[in-house]
C-alpha cells in the first residue's frame, strides 16, 4: 500500500486506540468533539472484552502502533493510520503534503519514535501541567 492510498480511506473508519495512553486520550477527546465525528468509530483496545484476534490482529502489534480500518476493510497502520484518519476528517491537503518524499520519511520516522514513547511522554506532559498549575 502506498502512502497516497491513505487519501482514499472511506468512512466510516474504525480507529483502534490505547485508552490508557494520556496523549491518545486527548486525541480521542478531540475526535469526539470534531464536527465530522460520525465518520470515526473509536475502539479502545484496553477496554475489557476487546479481542484483537476477533479483528485478525495481535494485541501486542496494536499496542505498538495505531491501527485503523476503513469501510472497505483496508487496514492502515502507524503514520498511515493517522493519514487516513485526517483524510476522512477532511484534512486532505495536509495528508497529501505528508506523503511527499522527504517529509513522508521524516513523519514516518518521527511517528515510530513517538509511538514507542507515547505513554512515557504523556505522563511527563501531565506532570508538567500539574506543576504549572501549582
């Protein structure tokens, strides 16, 4: 699958997210208020009863990177999941820009770095906000 195929993701999409990740929680809160929120079905992979095998995935893989499935059953993983999400929400020009050579590599690499550290970064940011309020 090419990066540009993310522009063709069809709604409704199902976004599988880590409900225990502080940064993911913020993104999900934003998505739940988004004007086009009806295009996105949110599934917390940490919720009791979630079964990754029921969607032909492994939980450990889903914890490692964002997973998204579109209305045609196509899977988008990692930065491509983010691209597909934002394309469906109407940010197609930004998504197209993120697929350009050089920038695509930088965003993909940065995403992988972030994905491995997302929980730790979220806790760190939460702690900084608490200190700023005190």
